[in-house]
């Protein structure tokens, strides 16, 4: 009777490990390949062939790491393993693959690149190249027991956003990465350029950026407030351009643009972005992006204005910049439906249309 006894992987020559596609491994991965802690320490001695780039993360060659290696080293340091219960910064041990290949690049659980490095990966021209960054920000849950060390700067959050994968690296969404970058920046020009590019290049809407800045309590900094004012103005201009384009491309009747409404001899009813007098249809772009306190007041004022106009028989169509960008055909259909329904409604009150 024979017994099938599983065999442990044989230790591999150290030069074979160092010849892999990604010359970066955790201490746990090295142990899985039969390399003891003592042998790892010997290889990482001053002047040795390896180097410890971060705690539990070993670079399997001498000399400076590449930008890609620094990114993955930071993620290896910060990632949590969900399967084996290893300590923070370690990745689950995996067996040697057939043919002597390294194991596949691990999934980086509960860790993602954020800040300036993330903006560079998102393609921001105003962000510095990765090689120029002394520190790479990595976003982790608030309760993780990690510290900033080496090239890894730990940024904590109560709730991780959904990461975007860029060049095989989990990266924070633009709005979150912007807030984490701005938190470390003191130069007003750099902050303004980054926020402006976020909107102008179509990475995200102003409201999303301001929400993240508000959450990070950055709106009390004067240079951030000034940059946000420019951001909101930039977003407003882009949204208006999309609105003009939508009216032209989908052959909607030409409205009167940017006007104020008031009752004859009566009070001012408020301004609207577009108005079709014959159909009594008003259109408003919601480009508000302010602090929470201001947002609450603006929202209440906006609701009062809309209710007043609708009591006068004026249909108010509400559009957001994001919907105009992502689904202009649908938004044009909403406006067209409101215009076509005008004939089925009671005539609206007469209002005076004034330039705004």
C-alpha cells in the first residue's frame, strides 16, 4: 500500500527569484519559496544583491527602484490579506507556479494609491511624474495599524471608495485623490491648477470635488477656498457650453438665455438659464458646489423658487452638469417632452422676462 505524501516546494536558487518579471516580493512570499528570514536578511545586507524597500517588502535587485516598483512596494506594504490572517503589510503565502514562474501579482485588499501619485496615474498634466515624488500616498481603512515609513505615506479613511484600476494598480477616484493631494499642498497655484484640470479635462464634476474637500475639512484654508471659486466658475462655463450644444444638436427650439423672471409690477421670481416664453418652460442648471451650510440654504432657496414658478404655471426642468455630459440625448428628450406638454396645460401667468 502506498501513500501519496504532499511534497513541500523545493527551495529555488536565489538568482532565479531575482530574474522574475516583477523583482519585488514580500517576506511571506519569500518564505513560500523556501527563503528563510535569516537568508533574506543576509541578501539585504548593505552592499548585498537585495534591499528591504519597506517593512516586509524586499526588492530583489540592487540600485534604485523603478516608479512601478515603488508603487507596488507601497501597495504590498499596506495591503491586508483576507485569506490567511497575515499581519498588515503581508500577502498570503502562495505555492511556486508550474514552470518556475513567480505567482501572479496579488490583489491589494484594502489599499489603493491616492494623492498626487494617483492624479499622475489618472493622467493629470499638472501632477508631477512619479519619479519626482518622494512620498507615495496609500489609502487604507482608519483602523489599520500602519505607519508612514520610507516612500509610503499612509492616509486613513472611515470608508474606502471603489478603486479604479490603472496600469494594474488600484487607484482612488479623482475627487478623493484630489482631496488627499490638496491636504498636503500649500502652494495656491498648484492647488488651482489641479482643481481646474479636474473639471476642464472632464475627470469629474465640481460638486464631487467640493464634497470631498468638505469631508476632509479643507474648505477653511483660504488658498483652497480661492481655488474652489475658480473651480465652480470653470464648471459653470463648461455646463453652459454643453447646454448650448444640446439645444443645437438635438434641434430644440431656441430659448432666451440667462434671464430673470418677475411678475408685472411685482416681485422678482429669480433667474433661469433658459426660458421658452411661448411654452412657459424654464430650465435650470444645478451647478451649486458649496460648503454644507451654504448648500442647505441654497437648496431651500432653490426649492422655494421652483415651487413659486410652478404655482404660476411655469414648468421647471432641472438638469445637472453630469447628466448633460453623460446622456445629453436623454436630457434633450426631457426638455422636448416639457415643451410638447405645454399645450395640455392651463395657460401660465404672464411674466416679464429681463436680461440677467
